[in-house]
């Protein structure tokens, strides 16, 4: 579940973060006359529709890429232990998770 949330929320928020960081570091800083500190950019001046569309597209591409390549990158699904085979190995004194060696 957390993987799905990260695959959708991070790409959705990423354009807004990039816009904010760009306006803080790349633009000429706006200084407060009273304190002399830099005034952070206001989100009201951001192109919200464009950033939202870019975020939705990034989220869709990320989720689509994950679904497309997930089978190739993930391990095979869990297979339960075969009880009959494990009992035979235990009778021989071999733990089920150890490879069987011929003696």
C-alpha cells in the first residue's frame, strides 16, 4: 500500500516542489525591507493548473511504468513449504531450508 501511495503522491507533488525551489534559488531574491530576510515565493503566483497537469501525467507515467515492469523486477511470489517433502528431509536429519547433499 505504501508503494502505491509513494508512486502516486511523490510524482504528483514533485512539480510544485521544483517550482518552489526554482523560485527560491534561481530567481532574484525578494527581500523584506524590515528584516532583510528573503521572502519565500507565494503559491498564489504559481501556474497551478499547469503544475497539476504535469503532476498527474508524472503520476500516471510512474504508475504505468511500475505496473509494466513490476513482474520483471520483483521476486517470485511466496510458495508455501511442502509438508511431505519437509518431513522426509527432517527424517534424514536435514533442515528444510538447507540444500540436500548426497552422502
